[in-house]
């Protein structure tokens, strides 16, 4: 049987359309990201997969106005936790890595990838499903972006100030 390129493309589009139709953004994510942006805090997203798929997700979830930079593994030439995507994000943000917070949901890809650069790591775990940070070595563990938002903008977090 020969390769059916047209069918393969159609099936890929059907897969992603169905996938996105059944996804939900974590509560509070957009508000948290917009609060960071409106406070003058630079934001970048480091994401695996191809640029086309990740851009499609960002648009679908209405997050296209939430990031200063997007780094995909396709652009960086490697998936997380390889250092290439992190280096590219650091370069795009133009910041000292020690002043960057890596907010992620994977102990290896996000936390282990960011630690060698000295970034502060915040790991989202889904406590309802029994997830835990285990021995990931992350700095902060949280479950709900709304709680993270309240904490970061409480005035009690060093290095974060409202305008």
C-alpha cells in the first residue's frame, strides 16, 4: 500500500481539531499571564513539538497576547530538558537566568531543564489526581494558577512589585 499523503494530512488535522475541542485551559492561567505582562514582567513560553501545532494551541486558548516570546523545540533544535530551548528563551528575554522563573508542569522537562541555569522553578501538580512534586528539586509547588496569582501579586514575593 502506497503512502496516502492527503489522508495523512486530513487525519492529522482531524486529530488536532478533536484534541483541542476536548482541552481546557487551567483556570486562572490567562489572568495570571496578563497580570505579569501588565506589570512589565517579561514572559516566554518554551514548548515541545512543531511551531505550527504550538502556535495553533496558543491561538485556540487565546494566549497569543500573553507572551513576549515563544520558543518551540522545532526552532531550538531540541526538546526540553535539553539546554537549547532554555538558552534560546534566555536570549530572547534578554535577562539574567537567575532572575527568570520557569513555571512548568513536568519535573524533568521543565524543572530539570531550568535548574542548570539557576532559574527559580515553579511546578504545577494536579493534587486532585494524586500528582506530587516528588524529589523534583523544584522551588515552589502549586496546584491552582489562581493561588499562584494571588501569591505572586501579594506584595510578599521578593523581586516582584506592582507598578
